[in-house]
C-alpha cells in the first residue's frame, strides 16, 4: 500500500485488532486524526490528555465515527515530570504491552518565555523532555509487544532551521519564540534517530521513526503564539495563520497521513523520517522526508540523549 489513498485516516488497513496504541495530544488536531485513524483500523486506544473534559469530547467524537472503538482516556501534563511518571504508571494498569506510541503533543512559539513545572523552557520541556521521559517510562511495555513496539516522534519542517544550543538549552539568556520551537522539533528528530540507533546496537525490542505533517491546519497556533497574545491580537493571529495553512498546506487529516505511514507502513524503516511529498514537503501523499544535516550528527544526538536523561531523571 503506497500513496495517499492507502494512508487516509478512514482507511481500515492494516488491521490493528488486538493492538494497543497511545497517542499524546489525541484530543485535537493531528493527534485526534491519528487516533481516529488507528481506531478505524481496530486498535485499542489510550488517550492521555491534560484537560479531562476535552478528553471526553475526543472520545465521543471518535466513537461517533467508530462506534466499536475501545478508548481509555488518561491524564497527562507533559510540562510536569511527575504527571508523566503517573501517566506511565496508569498505563500499566490497563495493558501489559504497547504496540504503538505516537509522541505528538506540542506547544508552538509562545511570544514570551514560559517554563514547565520543572523549570524547563516550555517548548523544550513539553515537546522534547516530556516525551523523552514518557518513552523511557513506557519502554518495558513497548519491548513486551510482539515484534517490538513502534515509537513515532512527530517533528516539523521547523526542525530544518533548528540548532541545539547546549550552552542555553532553556533559553534563559536569549529567548526567540520560533528559535525555541525549532530547537524542540530538531530535538524530536534527534531523539527518534538516537533511539533507533541505540535499540539496534543494544538489542532493545523497540522501533523508532519520525514524521512531520507538512503545513497542517491545526490548533497549534491557537495553543501557542495566539494564546500568548492579548485576546484581539490572538484571534487575528489565529485567523490569519489558519488561512495561510489552508491555502498553502493541507488539512489535519492529511497531515496525519505521514504519521500513520511511519507507524504502520511495511516499508517504513527505523531511524527514517517521513512527510508529505509535495512542494517543499508542505502537502501531498506521505513518503520519505528530507533529513537536515543537523539531525544527522550522531555526536549531537548522543549528547542530547545524555543531557535529557540527566534533566528528566530517567535512565535507559
């Protein structure tokens, strides 16, 4: 199965009955569409969300399209390492294996620097460190899946312009909204590649890939840049951003296709990156994506891994 047709959200293949999938940020945008695509294929879903009401709404919306869907909402605040650990512990109460983990939730470019509950810059803390810690906590469940669990890290075209500033990872001395976002998305990509490398070398029963949605029309602008502006300006920013994304990009459902491809395609390979195949990878059917040179540096990936272990207090 290749091309857009095979990886549409409402497709029913491959059959995932009996498999368990966890999608962060599954209550809206890309995460919701990925979760919906997995539900259509029969997967049992774990949906960890920060706001319980939004989680219940997402469950209702998925069940409206997939009445037989099995969905368990969980609580997760990726800005709190304690919440991450508690969510992982809760997962073990519902399943003894995890076939698929999609690290999707994210924050984009708040105008002013904000911190997580653990004192990390918000975007680096949520987009990268929260998911790094969650994956570490869930590793034993991933390794318990027959054939090994698949971890898909959702990066962004913004990763191409990112740099890991080891001398100021938390943007304490200089904060750039999009610079911090680019760093966090490059970190997502480096994590996926380093996880694939370490799994291969050390024999972990885990598969790791990365994907990006191109220019997908989602709520990430509203939850990031627009949310940090005064109400009138925020609404204008959200409106203009959605127009640009719709005109030059694609829908959230189409943006979910490279993520589903990375997770489920028999041709997807560990350590590879997937995205839209159209102009500048902004839109189009899924396939291999361009890996920026900064994401190919093994020394950078290894250093980031070690720093991330120390900052999150996790060990692989």
